[in-house]
């Protein structure tokens, strides 16, 4: 069901290669920065029957998916930042647009790159739609332990699956 496009340290050369093929990451370097210690990227097939899925629909489906609503609730409590499904669906996710703690730093027709930060913690989030696949990646400028990595990868796959289900509604 899921194709792992990259993993953290063992396959960092593979991740760097895959992420370097992204126009946005080449332009901004947010996910492929030298100081990034953790990078991942996941893909899930998406059969586009009657609907053409673009990256905007993917990002909107991701941020309005049921599982991500839990994360939005936690962010609301911790960072005192909130947003609604309606606000997310109205956003075009253009460069400079902000959603919760994320800011769009670059965008092309098939990719969106966001940077997030909160009280000294930061990272990057990447979305791409291409060749019948939905892609989602993360980058953190810190070393992540094995347990944290495993939990993050499970959570990321569930988020991507939730976005796919949300697209099919």
C-alpha cells in the first residue's frame, strides 16, 4: 500500500537523491539541508478516475483529515493557534500563506513545501502529486531516536492514508 521513498540515516543518500529531484527542494533546500538529521518521504498510489487531483487538493485533504484534526487540536492547546476546515479549504497554499504553525515557502504546479516552527523547534513538510501517487515528506534538523522515528513513520503513513480517504469523499 505504501512505498517508502526514504528513511532516516541508513538511506539518507537515497532520500537526498529522491528529494533532490523535487523542484521545490532544489529551490529552497528546506528538506535537504545539510543540518537536517531526519528526512522521510512516503508515497501512496491514487487512482484518478474522474477527478484530477492536484497538489492543492492533497494539501487541503491532508490538513482537514480526521487524524490531522487531532493534531490541530493539540496545536491549538499548545501554541494557541487554530484554524477551521473552511479556512483550510479557502487557502490556495501560495507562498507566504500560513496554516497553524506552517508557512508555505515554495510551490509549483505539483508540489508544496512548507516550513514550520514553534518555540525553537522547526521542520519542513513537503507534498507532491505525480504519476498517480500522493507524496508526503518531513525534515527535521535534529537527530531522532529509533522509537520516535518509528512512531513518526507510522503516524505519517496514517496521515497520508487519511488524506487519500479525504480526497475520495
